């Protein structure tokens, strides 16, 4: 198994957590987003969207998009399960995950920030404000769900670690990168802290990866 990865990629962070939870150690192939390696023809042949992560498990084509990869991993390596067995709980977990992976993260990735800067001449402070806004929107939505709904427990869905927790952890990491104040989101903070105590999450953190700086 080969994982195309970069330390700062929050989507790849999600996949690393899932792999760690399953006890899988793939070969890691670095694609340096800061140097534009995602646009190299060789990687474009792996993922035409020129985005991370991508996963090769046996013969190709490569799998792409973090949630699709995670659900593949969960189906092929079912222990421990990353989705609840109850249909409504599964839908809730998927919904919480998609607040991050579909509604927030795509708006703050490097290609969007670069487009804002190059095409619209928005300065660094303006781009940072854009990223902070979409982080805050996702965090506020997560907080409302998690603080008010009966399904919440130690983790997003009761006492089971799920893809919702994986996505929440990546959202919090990204918020820290962009200097977002997490104080208004105490339930999100509590669950993120519980996840951080799990070795699979801790080892997957962006700042624990090769090439990562000591601080961001």
C-alpha cells in the first residue's frame, strides 16, 4: 500500500489517522504542496485533481478523496469499525464528517488560497481572514450539533471513535494553523483533546510528520 502524503495536508492527516487505527503502515510518498509537486505530470497521472491524499492498494487506479479512502479502508479492514452500526447514527457521523471535508476544508486548501491571491490580488491578511472565516463556520456548526444532540458522548458519536472524530481532529489542527480562537467551541475542544490522547491520532498529527517544522 502506498500513501501520497504531505505533512501539512489536513486531508491526508485524516487518512493517516484511519490507517493508524487499523494498524496499517503504508509506504509514504511525499508530494510537497508548498513546492508545487502536486502539479507535476507524474503525480497528475495519479490524481488528475492534483490534490492529496491518494492511495494505491495493489493495482491501480489510485483511490482519492479522504472520506472515500477512509471508507474503503474501513470496509477492507473492518476492525475497529469507523462507522456505527445503526443507520441513523451512521448518517449523523457522515454528516458531521462532511461539515469538515465537504463544507469547510475545500475552501481553504492551497489552490483556493493561491487563486484568491493571484487572480483577485487579495493580500496575505485577507487570505488568512478568508480561511479563518470558513474554519469558524465549520467549528460553529460542529459545536451546535455536538453540544445539543443526544448522540454525543466522549467522542462525536457516543463512545466509539468514528470518521467524525477523524474529521474533527483535522479541523482543529487546521484552525490552529490559521490562528483561530477555539475557546468558543468547548465541546469540539473536549472531543479533540480526547482524540489527542489516542496514539493513532497523536502519531498522525501534521507536526509529527517528516519535514514538518517544530511549530507553525
